[in-house]
């Protein structure tokens, strides 16, 4: 947490794709995202990096 969040604040989340790579299985990818939570003044109050495995819709 970078800044406090107070009652009445309006929060929004920005999602930024940082990396996408294919695994050894053709129907799966590993995706790394950066999540930023910003308040009504556009100040970043929290950020995190998340990595997860994603099943691809069209396996080639």
C-alpha cells in the first residue's frame, strides 16, 4: 500500500499485461499482469504483480 484509502474515496483498477509466454502444452499460456489501484486523484494507492496460467481458446 502506497497511500491510505479513506471512506468516500473512489477506486479504480488498471490492468497492464507485462508478459505472455506459451508453455510446453500448446493449450496453455503463462500471463504476468500488473494491477494498479488508483483513487479519484489518480494517485496509485496499491499495486501488485500477478502471474497465472491461462487456458488458450484456440490451441495450435
